[in-house]
């Protein structure tokens, strides 16, 4: 059986709250120390009950979604650099 070295990438999520606003930043760090950052925001409706965890979850999920889009853009740029632009 062949042993394969697994790559490990780390995502850290930083959450800050200011009143009814919650900001999240998701930072992906690769083994090669490259980083990609996504950002998310949530705002509690004043009529809703104040449950901070919900704002945290929404802001973090939006930051991860933004991170995924940005990571896809990085991969697309890398492909273009290695293969040249795609002609229509």
C-alpha cells in the first residue's frame, strides 16, 4: 500500500459584532502560505429576538461563500496563466 502525503489547508473565521451588525472574515491558508480571504455580513432586524449565534452563522456562511468564489477566481487565473486565454 502506497502512503500519500495529504495536503492540509486551514480556514480561520474571524467574527466581530457591533450592535446588530456582524462581520465575518474567512481566511484560507495553503501549505505554500498563499492566502485567500472571503467576507460576509449579517444585520439583525430590530424586530427579531437578539440571538447572536444566528448572526454569527449567517455572516460566517456568507464569508465562506465569498471565499469559495474568490478561490475559484484564483484557480481560473492560474489556468489562464498556464494555458493562455480561452478564445471564443
